[in-house]
């Protein structure tokens, strides 16, 4: 049986985009983990995408698989798309190509003209080739990225495209100090996502899976965390990289060592006892 995979960036204009990405002359080493390289997208670049998702920046899982939003945030975003009626025809990009390092790094560079110009080239390439029905920005920086596109000369004509700014998928973990606080934060996030779903569902013209909208409850259920599809990722990656959320962690005794080190573990159950 053939194993599906993402064919990568072999067609214009994406082959040109990935050969001209900005480096540490644009993304300062003090604010971005440029040493792990850029991570460009996830999803369809063949003109079939109907929803554009904008995230914020890649984390350790993304650095390994070379696609955006594949860890906890990615699985939750996948579940959101599933409720919207999409299992395949979508595309993800991030606000920043590189992982933000330290607090405030993203805010300091959200209006950087060179970063914005390159990101807008990606947005334009996607919108020019795909019949996008709606755009979702997960997080405040992603929202600013889309607003930046709308104020550009190329983006001025897309202001009528349905858009929702929603809470970032891992906001509960970053904001809560206890399990109880996290549960409350998850409930608030899902209420926000339900509002987004109700606004977007009526404007979706051609979902992958037609059907009535089913809203979230007060917590994520097992069906809300679908696996990342294999054809979203490069060939040859093991299946557990699509299903297990905690297989990569930054480790180190010092700040520099932690920045330099990502530890990967094959999940329990993959190998025999």
C-alpha cells in the first residue's frame, strides 16, 4: 500500500520562496532560534486549500519534522479544522519562520519590514493559487500578521475575506499555574473557538466533509485531537511523530545548552517491552 507524503516545494512560486528565505541578518539570534532553521508551512500548496491558518512560530516538534503546527497546538488545530469540515484542504503558515527565543522577541519584530515582506509573499502565493474561503489567526501575533497583510498594497483587496482571530491552541498551558487554572483556561479557549466556528461555518463553500456544526464542550475530548495526516509531512517520518504529543523536549543544564539541545524519545508502546 502506498504511503502518502508531502511532495514539498518543487513548484513555483514556492520553490523560489524557500530558496530566498531570510536568515539571521533579518531574524536576530538574540530573539530567534535561527540555528534550527526555518519552518515554512503545513498542508496543501497545490491550489486545493480552502482555509488558511496562521500560527505564531515553530516549537521543538516542528523543528524536527520541518512542518508547522504538529505538536499539541497542531493536533488541537487539526481538531478545529475537523469541526469546520476539513480533513485535507487547508494550509498553515506561521507569523515567524523561526522559533521565538525569550519573552518579547515576537512583539519586538512583528512590524519588522523584511520579515513582513517575506511573510506577505507567502500569503500572496497561497491566495493567488487557492480558493480560500476563510482565514484563521491563532494568537495575537498571528492576528497582527494578517492585519499587516491587509494594509499592504497586495492585500488591500482581500479585506472582505472571512476572518477570525482566535485564542492560540496552547494558551491554557502558557497562562495557567495549576491544573485547576488550566481547566478553566481550556473552557474559555473552547468557548472562543465555538464563537469562531459559528462565524465561519456559514461562509465555507466546499468543506471536505459536509455536515452540521458540532460545537466543543468544556474540555478537549479524544476526537478533538486527530493525528496529523501523513501527507502533511515529508516522506519517511515514523507514524508516532504524528500521534504522540510529547516526544520532543528542550533539555539542558544551562540556558545555552537548553537552546542547543532537543531530546527525542520513541513513545512507550511503539517497541515491545
